[in-house]
């Protein structure tokens, strides 16, 4: 899209494009789901010259895609897993994510930027361990590197991050290692993808729900969908050569419209974040708690004049409006408490949210934290392609237009 004065078509125009698609003149692709993956698929497909439609039951980025840590990152902990578990899959994910991190920052500099993150070291072994690990992170990034990581003394670290604890529990701060990842406004990036796809010619419709699939007469193949406009209550048919199911946590619900006996492929995981006052973190510097009780990392990042901290990773049920549980909020507070020289109080939590990760089910995984964040694509029903798993940073890399062909 090169015309900066272009105007996104009206909702009525999008509806007319979808209703005009017929058995004899179908869309190339109909995407179900308006999150990062769905809008990414729509944009990639229309950019390749395909006729594309997209429907979203609620609003663009109303679900998981707006409830992230606001980070665009390669995944420091994924690299750690790759090294210690000799896991090539995790290493490949880091490579891809680091490439996409730079791409996303370059594509949307008004919504994304580099952010330094401080890793505290309370022992000399930790200092060497994290310094070497983050230098490996720099090395893997290669030409996609944002800035080189570096070591700061305890005094320098205190000046950069005034609320960082110098002492506590028979330990003293030896220094910190600061590395760089990206930060983004997730919901605005998502809406930007939808609008860009629309400007390129895709028909994108929010508040439009798939209520059933249309099948070829006498065949099992899906050739379209029955759509209900939740704003007007009107229903209409639209036809497509391929339907892409990018429903996030609700992928299985969409699959059951095609086959009520479809076996679940989603393992839902809850990711909770809390918002704290601005004095918890300085502007322009994040903090990483390198290891929590369950082996995760916790980020504490400046965000829109406040501080966002998270995240958790635990099994959950799938609901339209997931709510953070009190024990999850306390888990985050407890994780950051030992690393700060201020009193961390429950009353300081200004707000909290929970997002449901649509992880692909892994029968060998011990818990949700150990499940890979890679995307999974499958066509378990003729004409219906499902894409699930993945993470915000790599949404663009896993678009499946070529696979659909």
C-alpha cells in the first residue's frame, strides 16, 4: 500500500464483497479470526494478489493478541532451552523470532521500538552465566541485532534502575547485564494489519460470526461459510476456495462446526499480567526476573506511563473474557518482590488482564510451560486449514498462503 491518503473502505462495502462471492466466483481465502495470525494471513494473501475475506466474531485484537507482554522478542529462555536440551526446534524458533523482531520494528516504527532490559546478578557465577548467555543471544541475532548487550556494575545499575534491590536474603548485587529486545503496542499493530489488508483489497469484517460451514453437495469439502453480522443480526453466505481457521483459543470451536466429533488440538494456557505505578520501573528500561519458582522469567517493563509485569503460564479453561486469578497476581508480585528495594503491595496493582495462549497440544509435555511456542498448521477437514500455536513476534513468518495452494 503506497497511497498514504487512501481511505479504508466502509463496513457496508466489506459486507457487499463478502456477499458477492458465489459458488462460481468464490474468494480465494476466507480467514476466520481477526487476531495477529488471522490479520497476518489476510494481509500476506492479499499482497500476493489473492481475493481475501476475513471475519472476526468480536473486534480486531479483542482476544489474546491484545493481552501480551508487549514484547517483540527472540526469547532468551527459548535459547537457554535450546542449549541445555540440545533442542534444534527451540533454536530455530529463536532464529526466526529475532529476524521477525527486526522486521516488525522496521515495518511499524511508530508502534514498535528497541527496549533495554536489565538482568540482575547476585553472584559472580550468575554474572558470568548471564553475560555469556546474552552474548550468545547477540551472536544468534547476527545482522538483526538491535544493540550489543553489556555489563554494568552494581553502582551503575542502581543509577539506571533506582528501585533495583542492592541486597536481600544473604546476597548482594554484583552487577547487571543489559540486553535489548523490542516493545510494541500489540493491539494497535493488530488493527494496523487489518486496515492495511483492507487498503490492499481484502474484505475484513468485525463483529461477524461464522455460524456454520457450507459444503459441496454430496461431498465433505467446505466451500464457504454462513455468516451472522452481530451488529445487524442479518445472515449471509460467502464462498471461498479455502477457509483458514485462525480462531486462536477458539480454533477447536471452529473445527467442531465442520465435524462435531473433532478431537481437541488446543492446550489453553493462561498468561496473566498486572499494571503497577510508574515508580516501579524507570522510563526506558525494563527488568527481567531470570527465574521464578516454576522456571519462567518475569518481565517488568515501562508501559504508557505505568509498569507492566508478567507473565504466568498455567492450564486454564477457554472463556470469552478470561479473568486473572488472585493466586496468579500474587505469583507475579512475589516474583518481583525480591528484586526491588521498595515495598511491593497488592494495593499497588492498578489493573490486571489474562490472555489465553492457543498452544498446540503436545502429549509429551509435562505442563503448558514446556510446550513449544511454534505454529502448527493442519488440514484435518477438506477445505478447512487450521493454524494455531505460535507467538506475536513470529505471526508474519507463519502465514500459510503457499501451503493453502
